[in-house]
C-alpha cells in the first residue's frame, strides 16, 4: 500500500469511528470528546482545591477548582474514563466557571445530561461521576477554608 493510499485509508477509518460515536451519543458529545474544554491540571498556584473520585464503573475523575470569594473562577478536570465521561467532565467545568459555590452545589447529573443533549442509558453514570466529584471538591474546599 502506498503512503497516499495508507493516509486515505486511515482518514476513512477515522471518519467511520467518529460517525459511529455520533450515532451512539451525539455530535456535541463527540466534539467534547475530541476537543475537551478545561482539560488538564493547572499550575499548583492556580488551584484552591482538587478532588479525585472513582465512579461505579471504575472510571476516575479529578476536579481542580480555583475559588475566590465564593466564586469558581476556573475549573479544570482530568479523567481516565470513556468519551461520555470526558464530555460530562468538560460540560460540568463549563457550567460552573464564573458561578457561585451555591450554584454549583445545586447542579444535578440531569443538568449535565441535558446540557450534553442526553446520554445513553448505559452512560448516565458519567454525569453522576462528574457531579459527585464536583460536589465533593466543594465540600473539601469548605472544610479547608473554615
């Protein structure tokens, strides 16, 4: 197979994989999977609190929050989970940045799921993992700050 044919074949396979993921989830979730927002650990001096949590499926997620006077100024995450977990973590960070701790504490998994345009039944736990990690990070911050 020539290099040109190999490149074309790889492009076709990648497109097939992405098309299958869009069928399983939706275009927005796949976009967040391929280009997650707020992915990665920030510099230590930019973190007010970090918390890691393991979900029921074995996926882990960490949240890194920069909090100033009760406002979440910056939210980052990392996960070793599937595409739906990446999308849920990314969506959660976007939903809480610039908002109060109280706002973030009121968020529920269904809010993340709705913002993502829905999740398949076998991946609803991904939004739950994001929310539990976020809420426990906030609890940890409040204990550290008191």
